[in-house]
């Protein structure tokens, strides 16, 4: 009876340790996977924000070129009209 109780206790403790080790390793893998997932989400968010900034910058740049072009165009029209007016007055 005594050896069998000791044997059961031994088996029980081995099973318990194995169970804890198994749970711990699952938890570790889960936490690593979670960190990797968070990192990849953060990376995607970072890329998206960089792309968004680049997009806004390019829109602003195009708008800036367009406004310069329209001012140049207005100046050009004004000078043509001025020359025409001077010619007409003369």
C-alpha cells in the first residue's frame, strides 16, 4: 500500500509538473504570437500613416503648383490685356 501511494504521488507530481510546463509553454507561445501580432499591426499602422502623410504632402504639393500656375496664368492674361489696352489707347 505504501509503495503504491508513493508511486501515485510520484506520478501525480510528474503529471502536475508536465501540465504546468505545458500550460506555461502555451502561454508563452500565445504571448509571443500576440506581441508579433501587435508589432505587425503597429507596423501596418505606421506604414499607413507614412503613406497618408505622403499622400497629403503630394496633394498639397500639387495644389501649390496649381495655385502658382493659376497666378502665372492670371499675370500672363493681365499683361496681354495691358499690352492690348496700351495699343488701343495709342
